[in-house]
């Protein structure tokens, strides 16, 4: 069993919305506010939102929701309520690699600007989330930073790769990417995959898994986002977790070999995107399997254990964390009956004489 960590991926976008601020703007087409992202390491799921690469090219819903705050003076604090762009839908172009200005009510960079510590004038700060319009994101922050309510679907094929960007603060055009705003998106969920295998080749014996169920995983929660003006960092925190759910990985059968195999052949459908959480003793996994020897009666087994008993490099994995990529491998081993033998040594040799006399 191995655990992998995914670094956040980044993308290129363009956004805009109506502004209530009376700040002079240059409405030359070359001065449109657009958005880009840059790819880091590998970042879309059966519902085609799972991002496994550095851009959004595989997504069938390449839309983000954008928030923006325009300030006449002063640095962005993260508690501003006057939004220049309030959850504006932006469709990414070329997987986010090409700056996009395809959005309603185009915005333009202000004139007469400054963005250096102690001297901020007519700057814009930005944040975004992905995917826009997804039914599992049941609430977004009223002022751009704050609470997102999220639900993990009962159907694993509909799991959503929920991501939120770092805040891009106090930006002016001269500091942008040729007029584009660079967003860095971070995975807010834990990516979990399950594999099964048998420990060894058992001659003449077949091991068939007939059911695997994961129970007790919480599927509703609130993600709170915030911005620290002292460090320029964006914070993310999950809370209010509820609604334990049971997921059945397979309900037919799967013959095991010594090579780890995913619980189902569809790589996306059986990639679980879960809310980060502590794995208490109530989070369990139950296996049902049948051992069929070459001769004799098949034996059916049912085994349940706590998921927090699984180990990474010898240490129990007791928590799912944001942006983790975890691969569980479950191994079925048989206690084969083997035989040894020893012989009791002969007694010491005794010499016996026999004399025959005519």
C-alpha cells in the first residue's frame, strides 16, 4: 500500500463582471481582464470533473466561478463585501492554457494604479472555484471568501473534483500575465483508490471476491476559505461533517491474482473523491470472498476490519487529508496446510550370535 501526495495544479482563464465602483478604466479591447493558470504537477472523473493533469483539458465541465474585489485604496484584507465579480461563470479555453475573455459583462483594468506595499490604488483581487454549476456544491460564499457547502454523491461515478484557487491579491495589469490573472487551483478533497490481490499463487485454488463495502464515511461538510493579508496566504478548512454513507465497491465477483487489480476495471468510476476526515473506528471495510480448492467444498468467508488499521510505511493511516492521493491494496492470504515429517531413529544395533554344531 502506498500513499501519494498530489501537488496543486494550475490553469489559465479569463473573467469579468459588472462593477459598481466608479473607477476610471481603459476600455481598449487590449485592456480586458482575462485569466490564465499555469500548470504545476499533475492535477476529471466519470462525471468528467476529475483533474489528473496540469490543466483542465479532460474536463467536460471546464467552467469556474470567479469572485473579484476592486479597491480604490488600501490592501486587500479578505473581509471585503463589495464584489466587482460575484460568482461569474468563466469557461476555460484550451483546458485553461489560453487566456479567456469569454464571459458576460467584460471587465477592464483600471487606470491610475499602484500595487506596492504601503501604496495600493485601484487594485483588483481575485479568487475562483471549480467546477461552476456542479450540483454537489450546494452553497458558495456570499462575499467570495467563506463557506462552501459540499456533498459527496452516493454514486461514485458522479463524484466531483472540487477545487478552490488561492487568492490573487492586489493585482494591477502590469503585474498580471499580459493582462491575464493567473489562478492556482488546489484539490479540496482526498483521492482514494482501492485494489485487491492474493498473497501468493495457491496451486489448484481459486479466490473469488464477491463483495467489498466501505461504511461510515462522512459525505457532507462545509469548506471555509479565508485570506491572511499579513502572509498573503489562502486558508482552507473542513468542518461540520455529517451523513455517513456506505459504498459497495463490487457486487458480482472478481477472481484474484498476485497482481493488484482495481476493485473495478473502470479507472474513473472507481476513483473515490472524499471529504477529508478523521478515520474513526466506525469507518470499516467488509470483504466477502470464496475459496475454492481443486477438490473439495468451496468455503465462504466474511471479514470486517477498521480502515484505520491500514498502514503506510508501517504507520496506521488514521486521517484523509486535503489533496492526498491514497492507494489502498488489500491482500487475501491463505494459511495453506503443509506437512513435515521425521522418522524415529533406529535403536542401537545389537549383535546377536547363533552357532550351529553338527
